[in-house]
C-alpha cells in the first residue's frame, strides 16, 4: 500500500469517526435531556433549570461522542473532538429546523454551540492516546 492509499484510508477513517461521534453525541444528549425532563416532571428540579440542563446535556453528549471520534484519529485528536462537537451542533440545528417553522438563533443556540465545542474539546484533550515513554540511553 502506497502513501497516498494510506492517507486516503486514514481520511475515510477520520471522517467516519467524526460522523459516528456526532451521532453518538446527539444520542447521549437526547438521553440526558430526557432524564432532565423526567427530573423536572417529578419535581426534583425546577423548570427554571432548563438552560442549565441543556448546556450540561451538550457538554456530556459531545464529550462521549468526541471520545469515540478521537479513538479513530491517529493524530490531531483535539481537532477530531471539536469536529464531532460541530457535527452534533449541526444535527441539533437540523432537528430544530425540521421541528419548527424557522431558524431562531439566539442566546440558547450560542449556549448549545459553546457546550458542544467545549465537550468535544475536552474529549480531544483527555482522549489522547498513550504517550510512549522515552527510555534513558544506557551508559556503558
């Protein structure tokens, strides 16, 4: 296998990692939002906590999706985590656009964007692979 083929294979692997990471992030985010909705309906949390629950769901979901994306990247894992967070945010926007009449970009959308990017960046920083230990040269 030549160098060009290896780079093409690596690029496909990186793209699938980001796509799968974005989908996993969306799934985790929806799960956390569902648990938050259950907590609000049972009276554990007040309705005023909705923006905080949304931000926490974005961070946690994109952290999990970013870890999956980073596991498929050999280098530049921070970029992979950020890309997974960006894909998740774009999926959130697409779902919001399908569910409503128009696109409403306000403070809540910026909070979601920041949460997605922070969760992905955190995964990229913490999800880096093992670093090889450097051994000291032997003395004769």
